[in-house]
């Protein structure tokens, strides 16, 4: 189906339902500098990535007490660890003696419940408290109490560990209001990582979020995907705040190479959810896609204005992962999304390139991209910038 034909189908569908289409065409996009400027990128890191709750890793990546993983957030290395069966902690990876990085291995286990600096052997508990500073007396104002590792706030939502580098972050439940009580039947904490692919992309982190929130591009970019979900079925559940998203209706059973379910529905998924695939952006660094039978999510790590690492995970129920007969289903879900991901990455990288042109000032959104316009406005507000929509009103 050509793009033009697909848009006619969409328009007709809206008209049949008596809804307005397009919602509102012609809103302006961000100026190109928002995808390329080092200065704006630095501001985004300080005002968003060092301040907001951001996704860090899955709880099951830290299977036992003492297991840790390092997460890099621009210049900051953060230690995420499991303290007990149910408790997690996060610390800045910085020794309180003279600032040495405590550990460099990306993953590992702290033996004896201790984190020891390799330089002069200051030793901390998993809770970050300084336990030993060899040969040092508590004098001249130095006390062990004052020298706990700098705390990073951590929150476990359904097996997804989020951190905030802010000294006093806004409550997790406030930033992530849209996630509260969402997908309770999916028991997301019970799921396990069946597969992971790391993608290195040459584009700005915002382009991936934008791409994820519109299916205007689907008819032309995703021939396989459009056979499995009706483009016209896209609906938004939430449009405000850090969590935005909606769902599309499945025309077959799931998003796999042949459209068949990759496994049984996960946990207690039932009713309408059997026919839905959700697409949620958890601003600023996670994209979450629950299907009836598995969950796909992306963890986006910016690495400069024009580069990101995108780790893509497929979560399945542990029974499906253990089942030898279930491997074909997992493979099919991985293959389908790997193909679809690469289709998206290609256009995002081309957009990164095109928006650098001296002739690109800013573009025009279609009504089907209204959520992107809202995302832009939110970004401008968070950065405290003058609204470029007003600034550029006279340009073309
Ligand atoms: S810098 Fe860590 S113990 Fe000296
Ligand atoms: Fe896409």
C-alpha cells in the first residue's frame, strides 16, 4: 500500500467514526539545532538526565545480594546493586577519600558485602556507609559518618529499576503517574530477559522518542508491521507528563514474523489486552511495549547530540524461556522487532543528517504527530527556553 492510499484509509476510518481528521495539521517542529547543538545537549543532560527519574536496569540483572551493574549517565558512573533479596541501592561510583572510581568492571559481585576502593582500601558497606579507612583517626573534622558514598535515589517499579541523580528528586509516583497501576495483570516483575540487542545509532536521543510516538511513518517504513496492526487503530491513553503512549489493535495474535503468538499470554493478561500492543514513552530514556505474550523495551543512552546507544530487551515469562518448544516463538518475536527497529533507525539517522542542513529551519507536523508537538513543548519548558514556535512564526 502506498503512503497516500494508507492516509486515505486512515481518513475514511476517522470519518466513519464521526471523528475529526486530521486533528490539526501544520504545527511547527523544533529547529534543527535541537538535534545538533552541543550546548543544548549539555543543558538536556543537566536539566533532564541528571534530574529526572531515568531507567537504569532490570532487577533480575542483579540476581543475588552483592551483585552490581554500572550505569553511565553522561559523565557520571553509577553503581546499581542488590543489597538484600528485596532491597536495591545506587551510589555515585566515587570514593570519598580522594575521588577515585571504585569499580570499573561493568558487572560483578561485591564480596563480603563490601565495596573497597582499589587505591587506599577505604571500604564501604553495600548501603554506602564507610566501614573502614585504614590508619586514619577521626580527627580534624574527619568522621566516617560524614563519608558515606554519595547516594543516588532508586525505585523499583515492577522489576524496572529507575534512578534519580537529583539530591531531592520529585516523587517517583509524581513523575511516573501514568505508570501507576498500569498493566497490573502482566505481572511485569515476574518476566525475565530472553534476549537483548545493543544498537549504536547516529542520531539524537529525541528522534527515537518521536519516532516511537507516531505511526504516520508506518505504511511506508514498516511493510511487515502494518500487516499486524491497523495503522488507523492507534490511540493515545496519556498525553501529559513524562509517561505518554497508547495502543494499537493487533490484527493477528502478536508482533512476530508470522503474526502468531510467541508464547502463552503472560501471567494474567486477558480480555481486551489480548488484542492490544501498547507503545509507551517513559520520558526521557525508556520505550515500553507490552504485547499479550511478551514485553519489548528500549533503554536509550545518549552519547553526544548525534549519538545514542539503544539496548533493546525482550522479556518473556520464565516458563516460556525454559520451554524448549517455546524457542521458535522467542526467535520470531526477536526477528520481527529487529527488522522493524532497523527500519526505524534508518529513517531516524537520515533525519539526523537532513536536519543539519543550513536550509532546514523547521518542519510541519501532521495532525497524526500531535503528540510530538506536545513533547517538543514540554522539552522547551523543561529547558527554560523561549518558545521557538513563537520565535519562528514568520519563517517558512
Ligand atoms: S581514593 Fe579511594 S581510598 Fe584513596
Ligand atoms: Fe516505526
